[in-house]
RNA sequence: GCGGAAGUGGCGUAAUUGGUAGCCGCACCAGACUUAGGAUCUGGCGCCGCGAGGCGUGGGGGUUCGAGUCCCUUCUUCCGCACCA
């Protein structure tokens, strides 16, 4: 029989599904291996040919690991909450759950037809209540926790409460809001329950904070950053303004240090780690306090400890060693001290400057990076180390959100400060002997300090240490590590997301009872905000938290169950739920645990399952998630570890970014008439510049090797029915361009079409054949024929000329064994280093060789089927059963053992080079020692001709590699 | 501006430790079979040259018997960040 890929593929896909061939067990004597793909958002467009790239690679790896004797977990699911479904719902009124369901079935069908070895019994969907119950549960754990800097981990909030009860706020070293109170144990106990809760909220790992959001009044909704383009909504182009709103936030900054140091322990691509490092943005430096001078404040006879904070400017610097060169301070215009520092004379100037910088959009501020602007407050501060009075300015090059929002300006060492000083004629003091500040600032750390008081003569290291010690002694500063990263906003004013398991009482948030989980997303009449601007959930009728009087719901109680005594005996009351929903990254920040135990009703996954699978051994996905998903997931994982709910500090041991598959668009060139109108005549690529033409995208599916199928073109769109063409060599040649794969460029290639025409095995191998997995590349269907031909040739090895199955039981020949063992070794090496493209060409070489040898040896072909099966599983399963094996066993047979003996050669065709240039090859036995090789080579007549019978200066012989004669 | 990745035939790519540059395909050319094929097979295919030969891994320089690979320098493309104190 001929290679009937359609029948074969359908047959095996059904077999695998019916027999649950790839179901993984949660306990096994085999070692575990967890291969994970980044789960997709099921969009309405379905998969294009670029999406499965990573899935194919991970599937090959998973199948290979099974052959290597591992118990492999290879699951798939859907990140099914998200904006597109909601947007569609707003437009059509259709519930997003319905669109999501439809899209998921499309995805499932498309994934199934590619022959992936997923364990579908573990499928997860983030939008399913069984799943988001546990997303909500983890949120609750975060709410009930604080970060203890002393133990460097998160702890239950109870431990903080106990500390407050025993010692008050003294000795607490926590990651918390800036405005926490200082109190004694007694004072704490006298606080009302509500006041206690208010205070605790400042410590919780998820907390309420006033944050700025993108508010679009016309759409009546909050937009995500990527929905805003240059201050206007991407959809509709309505103006977007920054608006302050109370938002849920996650105290991810508590984990900044661990998120950074953990990067050194994981095998991820270096660029991606670098992105996370930049995002976290650690800088080591010092906080320094500058007292305000008596110039502004009448009495400054006070010691530092007595000075109210409003009279101290705190700056963060990474170069505390340059402090003697600080000739002025600069505050961000938004800095809270600016109004009190501004003198009456300067008030107008300052106010004008603030107004002006507020007007600037972020874009303008960026474009404006080179212009210097600022304003003097009229006040002076005192440098704590030399008591010099220096002026305080404001300028928008200082960002309110970074560090303390204030800098000490050292114009000799910092270019921005230098430009500022030049512009406003402020002093520039050199502080290092070798510093050259003629034309620009010199940030050198080499040399010795000058003009720098007690650090004069010291080097950088000595000075830094001495200064920090001195500042600490004076109480005027301390060493400080600062991070660029900010706490993450954890809420959206949207419908299609996880409801936040929180209700409000007296304006304070409380967790709902754990028994009430999941808090189901309610039905609403419209998916838009209310007229008063509240999120869509405000439309849900009768949706509120029914706090029982203690009996009605059994153990129903308010969480946190701390200190509250005012709930007893009350009538059931309905409290308002939180109306925002969780952001897109909530559900994806822990999903790999759910796969371990997807049906568990009692826990997000059982302890046994988590202890068995532990972490993800291989994670494949796109680099676009570098600072989003991959950072949040690491954060939640560390938190779960602190709570003893997860065993490993890092969730993804090894990670690979598959490259993006770009689109390759085809263009036709339409002739333009004198009036600039498009005609119905099209000019072939070579002649496009000889006429007035305009390029037009054409569907890549009616173009082959850049030759336009004219007949299909005429059918493509009615207006082209009578199109005329100016051809080259009788053909219409299209131009091409590499751009995003998108409907509007008509360059989308659908995997369904390819699978229909060539089969899934061909598609899988071709996607790998395109090039290295990590590399981005344009999709070009040209070339797929080569892979298709290869599979047919492979099929033919097992069949005679009449296409009857025909293999022989005989002793394999030496050459057959050599071909086989070359590929056994090669594929093993390639897969281990994720070089899938090179395996495919090696398979081609092996099959070419075996075809030339007319090999139909059963032993050889049996092993070859196993080696190829991770790449082309369907055809291999079919041949495997034809070879007489039981159906379905192929996935778990041992990978063939490589035997190096079969590759041993006794002769080698040495390349003979003269002065580094290869001239010929000579067959020389491999057991010849270098001296014998040299003698043999120099004895050769052709060699003598090349070296002109002269005595060589030197002969280099690398055994088994090369001979180089130097003359 | 800073950080990262990458530049090899007409195209996708290969060369795993410094050791024959272009494997394997696509496209193309020639041929075989075939009453003109989206079939199969054979041969050719980096560039210049009839050939001998010369030149070739973005450009320039260096180390080495030998460099796509190592070092310096420079250009280009892509990605990320963007006044970060």
C-alpha cells in the first residue's frame, strides 16, 4: 500500500485517545520528567502555523523521554480568561463563556490533529470554577500573609498579630507600606478591630492601594497598557486619561531579592534572565539625609533626631563616594516636600514648572531627554558631611517613582547633573584626582579622592566603606539596596476574570469564608461598566456576601478570624463584594501545579502529587512573557514555598524560548493610471519599477514559490475576474515581505490546510526542519515537499516495488548497522541539546543511505522506527504494528542503544593541505602514527607536485583529522 | 543612549573541541521513464574563469601551521529597556 497519511493519522490519533496512551501516573518507579508548554489563550482566529512550533518541540522531547524510561508529565490546557472574549461579548452580547467554549473546541481539534502526546485527562481551564476556586484560594493565602525580612520569607499574618500583641510594632522588619504606625503592645490592644485591620492591610502581601490606571471615559472602562496607543484607545481611538483608583496590588517587591538571585540557579536563556534582571533593577547604594538649612527654617539648632521628617530630604545614591561633589539637590516635581520648600519669591516659577511638566505626556518627556529644564525652590539643604549649604531644585529628569524621588546632584560625575549645572550655572567640583571634566562629566571610580574631606586620598572601595560607616554613626544615612520593580497591580475593572474573594464592611476588605469558594462569576445583563462608572460586576443582581449569624452556614466565619468580636448574634447582612476581577496573569501564575492533580477538590493539588512532580523540568514558550508571566509565576511559587505548599524555590528548571514564526507576505503590483487610480492590470515583479504601480497583498495560499496562480487569483476576488497581467517568462512573479502573520496581510497559513495536504507527520518535521528552535523565522511553505518526500521514501524502505510490505529477517550488514547507529547517536545528541532541525536532516541522510543499500532488514528498520517515532509518531506507529508489534507499545519501548563499534573505521581520507589550503584527499590507515602518515603523504607523487619537490618547512599531522604541509 | 541576539550560495540552513566551508532540503538547469503530470529516478548547482586556477562565511585588522569558530575594531538587522540617581 502507498503511504496513506490521512488514514494512518486519523487511526492513531483515535487509538491514543481511546487507550489513554499518554496518561501519566502520579507514582511510578521510573524517574519523573515534567515537560510543559505555555498554555494558549484560545482566540477566535484559531491556530496558525506558528503556534505549534513550541508544542512540536516539547512533544518530541516528551516522547523521547518516555523512550528513555521516564515517567513523563506532558499536559495542556487553556488560559481562558481574557480581553478578546470580553470585547466580543460587549459587541455581541454573547456570554464570553460561550465564545471561549467554541474557541477551545477549535483549538482542541487543531491540536489533536497534530498528534501531540498530551495527557488530556489533566486539562485545565483558568476560567472554569473548579480551577479558579484555587486561584482565589491562593489570593486568600497572600492576603493572610506578610513578608518578614528577618526570616526572609512570607509568614502567616497571625505571626505578625502575635508580635504586635506582645511587642507592639518594635522589632518588626517587614515589607510594608510607608505609612505604618509605631505602637506598643498596649496601644495595639486598645485599637478597635477596624483600626487593627486597617493597620494589617499595610502589611498583607495583597493589599489595596491607590494606583493610576488608564481610564477611557468614552468606552467607560479601564484599559490595559497594550490597549493604549499614544494616549488613545487602540479600539475606537478615544482619549485615555490617567486616573487614580483604589486597586488591589501584590507585594511582589518583597521578593525582589530572591527573584534576582534565583536567576543564577536556573537554566534559562541568558537574554531572558537579563530582561528579568533589568526589570527588577537592583542598585546597591545608600540613603542619605540632607537637613534643611536655617536659611529657610528659622531655628535649626535641633539635632537630627528632633527634626521633623518634613525638614529632611532623603536621597538615594549609588555613588555615595561622590558626596563631597554634590553641589545641589534635585527633587521630582511631584515630591511631597516641594510645596513646603518653595519660598515665596520662587513660588510662581515652581508652580509654572510643575504645571508645564504635568502637561508633558510621557512620550514628550522621553523625546525631550536632551533638553535641560528645572526650577529653583529657593531653599537650601545641608550636606551632612561638610555642612555646606547647597540649593534645592526641582526637575523632571528626576522620577518620583524611583528611589526617594530626590537625588544629590554630582555634576562632576553624572552627565545629567553636569548638563543641569552648566545650564543653570551651578558649581562643578572635581572630586577625583584623575577626573577630566573639561567637556563632560567623568564617572570614573579609578584614582584618589580630592576636595573630599576625610576621604581624601582614599580609593573607591575604601571611601564607600568609610562614608557609610560615618553616615550610620551620624544617623544621617545608611547602606540601601533599591529596586526599580514596583508592586504589581492586581485587578481590572472587567467582567471576564476571576472574582476577588473579598467583601467590604465599613470600607475595609475581608476575605470570604474558604467554604464559600469558588466565588462564582455572576451573570450580568451587559458586559459594560455601570452608568456610575462601576465595573460590570456591579450589574449582577443580588450578588453580595451573606454573612450568616453564626449558624446559618455552619462554620461560616469572617476571615481573617482575628480579634473580631462584633459578628456575634447579628442578623444576616449582605455585604458588597469586590467588583473588580483578577488580571490575566492570575490564573497562569500557578497552573503547572494543577496539572499535577487536576481533579482535586480539597487542594490546589495534593501534597503527594506536588512532592512527586516537584517542578517543571522543561518549559517551552515565547519570550514575550519574559517580564510578565515568568516573573509572576516565580513570585507565586516562592510564596507557595514559604507557605510549605511547594517544595522548590524555582518552578521552571529549564526554559527555552521558541522563536517567533513571522509571516511571509506576497505582493502583486497593480498598474496605476494617470489619475492615480488602480487599474485591473498587474505587473510582474521584475518590471514593477518600469511602470506606475502600487503593491497589493495577495493571499499566500494562491502563490507557490512566488509564482502567482493566475486562475486562482481571478477567483480570489470578484473585481479581479478580468484582471490582465504583464508577465515575465510567461509567469507572474510576486514580490515578498516578512511581516507579522496576520489576516490583514493575507499571509496566514493554517495548520489544518498543511495537515490535510501533507499530513501531521510532515508538518511536525517541517516545522523542526525550518531551523533552530530559538530562532525567529518567516514561515515559507516552499520546501515542505522535501520532508514529505522523505517520509514516502522512509515508507518505501518497508515495501517492495509493488508497494507490498516486505522486510527480511537477516543478519544486518556492516554498512546498514553503520547508518543505523549514526542516526541513533545523532538523534540522541541532538534532542539533548534541543537541536531538532539537525536531526531531521540526519534522518534524511540515514534514509538516503539505507535506500541506496536497498535495506529492508527487520532489525535495522525496527530500531529506525523507534528513533524516528518522536518526530513522526503516526507513520511510525503504523509501521511498528506492521512489523508485528502490539499497537500502542511504541511509545514506551526503550530507545535503541548506541554501539560505537559499528562506526569504527580503519581508513580515513585525510585532507592534505599545503599552507592551509586543502589540495587533495589521501586514504591512509587510521592506525598509522603521525610520523608514518607524514612519510606516506610526502611519498605521494601528487603531493610532491604540489609542494614543487621542495623540502617542507614543517608538516602538521593531526591524527584522524588533517595533514598540513608548510613550505 | 544602554543591554542582548544575529549576519554563511538565489532561499531555509549545516559545520558539537580552532582542523576538508556549504551537509540536508527548496528553487533552478540538463537528462531518463512517460501520449506535456503538484508522480518517480539520474546528474549538475557558492562566485569568477573554456581551463589551469583564483576568490569566498557583513567590512577591516590580528593570533595560529590552520579561523565561519578565538581577539580587536567597524557596519547592518532584529529584540528588550529607556532620564533608574
